[in-house]
C-alpha cells in the first residue's frame, strides 16, 4: 500500500507522474511490473525515471485498489499436497522463475482442502496438483464463477479449465523393465495407500512387470511407508538390511528414491554399484543430486506447466471476467509423454555387470 511521504501527504500516482514528467498511464504501466507484455512502449530511461520518482516519494501501489480496478491480484496460487516432495519443489522453482519477471507473486497452499480456500481467496490463476473424487464438481463450479484453473490429474476432464495429463503407468513400467535388465531381486518402495491389488497405477506397474518377466513377487520386498520422506527412509533401510537384500529398488516417487539413496549410503552401500535405485517424476532435485537419480517422467514438464499457468494468469482480465479462455486457445488437456532418464543411481547394465 502507499505510505505517507515526509510531508505527511500520502503519495499518489498523479504525484509520481508530475515528478517524473510523464502521464499517469505511463506510471501505472511501469509500476505494474508488466512491461514487455505487448503493451505501449516505454523506454528504459523513462521507466527508470518513473521508478526513481516513486522511490523518492515513498509511493507503493495499493494492491487492493488495483485488483478492483483491473480485475487482477498479481498472484497465482499453487495448491501442493506435499511441500517437501522434490516434485512440489520443482513446481515452485519453475513458477517462481517465470512469475517474478511479470511482477506476479506465487502463493503456496499446502492444504489439500483447496476448495475451501479458493472459495474465499482470489488469484489470477490457480494450480491444483491433486483432486479427490468428491472435489471434481467443485472444479467446474469454480471455473463457472471465473476462477482460472490448471489441474494436474490423470482422470479429470477439462470443463472450462486446463488439465495437465501425465499418464504414469507406461512410464513406471519402463522404470521396472530398466532394472530387470540387470536384476531379479527388485524391491518396490511405495506408500501403503498405493499398494495391494486395489492399489495405484505405479505399484501395479511393478507387479505386472515382475509377472511378465516370470519373477515371483515377494511380499517382504514391498517396502510400505506412511507417505513421508522419513517413512520412506525407514522402509528402505529395512529392505537393504535384509540378509538377502534386493539389488535394486524401484521407488514410486522421486522423493522416496532420494530417501532410499540416503539409506543405502548410510548402510555403506555404493548406489549404482552395490544397489541400483530408480524413481518416478524426473524432478530437478533428482537430476542435481549426487549420485544423480535415474528416473522416469515427462520432459520439460515443470517449465511448460509454469508457462501455461502464467499465460493464463496474464490473459485479458477485468472485474467481471468469467471462465472465458485467457489466451487464443481454449482451456483443454495437455498430454505429457513419459521418458526414461538413465543416470548414476541405476546405470545401464550389460550381461557382465548384472547383479542377481
């Protein structure tokens, strides 16, 4: 918000314009942080002059008033189920990188009950990374009332909002088959809620790949945990401490794979030599860590997600906007095919380097 100047008078945009010798429209354009979006041209010297005048007067934009006037909040909301997951951290990093040059602030919502929050908080665009069956109707209603949504889900259909589709099954099967080239004692590290005959796609890929290879699935090779990194670490430690420990671990998320690498190193095992570990997600952290994490996932997923979200957030807007498309293309489904990324934690193995 604007603050009082040294004279006791609250500085206004008109005062900034007078000091800078420009129009109020130019001041508004420069201080909105939206230069370079195809609006009227403002030279760099003029922009610097406006910013200097605003700083000297102590002017700060009134964000609430701007939101009423323009229909924008200059914020995006990221609803992320597990903030410590490298996948969530990769989303945050990519969106922040894309948002800052546009003067947009990402707000992180670490609460799965995003329906309640979005009922009382406005944003220029919202990313939701998980949708329960009982929340699906809320997506349509929010879109009807003007909320710009980008949803990550394998089953939800686009209905006035964008859906990012990344089908995990085939990719996860690739991960297990990669390990099968050099191993027969392969364990699965997965949350307890995603295992069993009625479990999730990622666990079923493991069970089906073993069956196809003629390998009997071992119950003691399924490391169940509570969904936390600490739980994954404990489960991996148990697996790797067995007398006939597995020589490879397929983790159904990258964060579980990272925990397994930490557990292996704590036990004195060389990852990529004594034990191979592969994850799911292709996160930035997995690529950067040492040893680098072999994984499966889409290519450029996080940057493309960020570009779509910010494109939606910066589309035409006013105080009465509805769920009309905010770019030239209508909201729809964006599919990401999966790929195998072979890195240090689970290298390619020849017949001579197989670990059984």
